[in-house]
C-alpha cells in the first residue's frame, strides 16, 4: 500500500485497519493530510485469525499503534491526536466555538455511518431473521442525518467555516460509505448540494487514494 513519505515523527507507527472501514478511512485521510508516516496493517476483525483484540479490547478497527506498543482506538481519539502532533494544516480549529462545531459535524457523520453499518449487518442476516422495523429505523436515521448535514452546510463550499477541516473528512467518509454499501439509497437525488460537494472533495488525492475496496 502506498504510504505517506513526508516524515513528521521520529519513529514509524502503525495503523491497524480494514480497507472497507469508513472510520479507518477517516484516520488514513487525516494522516495523509498531516503528512504523518505510518505502516498500514490490514486486519479484518471479523475473521477468525484476527489479531485486532490484542490491540483493542473492543475488537474494532482502526487502532493506532505507537512504536512502544501502546495504542489508541476510536477514530475520533486517533484523529485528534494526529492533528495535535503535526504542524501541517490544522484540521481542528483552536477557537472553542469553531472547534466544537467541527466536532459536532464529525459526530453527525459518524452517527450516519453507525446507522448505515447496523442496517448493512441486518441485511446480511438470513431474510427470515431480518427485522424490517429495525432496518427502517436505521435508514431513517441516515436520511435524517443527511438532511441535517445538508442544512448545516447550506450553500457553503465547506462543512464549517471557509476552509477544509476534519468536518469535511468525516462528512466525505460518511457519504463515501453510503455510496459503497447502499448505492440503492440514491441519496444524491434528495441532496444535490451534498452530491456536488462530494464530487468535489473526491478530487483530493487523499480521498482518491482511500476509496473503499472489498
């Protein structure tokens, strides 16, 4: 896998991730935007031989592993750390009000992903065991989240403020996950400005290089 070549830390660190995980994608994009070098270790937590629980007791990816073996987990924790250790292009504002606005956008995007992932897992169950009510509830959360995301952005070019931030990375990963797992939702039709925004943000090399596969 191609990795970032501009080193901003003394030692190489590792990211344990799945190539289909939108949360891992968020970390990969932040690391690339911040020019932080790391080794990408692909590990699928649902496989019987996975080693993910050795690094994260919750058995989830992504996990950031320091050279001394200590770890960080949960993408929100990892990206906050990455933004703080490299002086390249701060993605989380220092102003308290602007910062919390960016983190709110991140929480909204992550919530859309969580609901979509639950719906995806439900659809993988045998059809007779699936709950239409559960599916409808999760997909309703996705629709409501997208509507709020679009209303928050308005006709602006970026999610928060007049520059690219973590809010845009999280939002792009959420929209990309919907395209990847739920193309039949056709969210672009109901949210044309988000569709235009997503097409534009996908021109960034960090997004092009992390399109989910599998």
